C-alpha cells in the first residue's frame, strides 16, 4: 500500500478525500491518531493517468484543522 500522511486535519465519519484533476472518485483514508492527522491510500492511483507528475492537490471535505479543533475543545470546557 502506498500512503500519504497529513498531520493536521482532524477527520470525521463524513470526511471525503478526492484528488483534483482525476476521475478516480473518493480515496480510501483512515485517521492517523486520536489527536489528528489523516492517512490517504493512494495505491489505486495510476501515475500515467495524472495530469501532472510534479504536483497533486487533495480535496479534503468535512475536516477540521488541528489548531481550530483545539480551540473548540477549550471553548466547550
């Protein structure tokens, strides 16, 4: 499995990850840890099908940046 780990996003059950410029559809992902981060499975992406060899842009929907999540938790206490 080929994966990319992002340390900041805090995912939810409704998080959706897609690769812009591709027609692959939603990518598989899992939470990196309880305090945040997301691991994106890119093993089904065919390199020859990508618009660029140099840059990829992942669209993350329904996530919270770690810094905002910490502020929300502090505010709710």
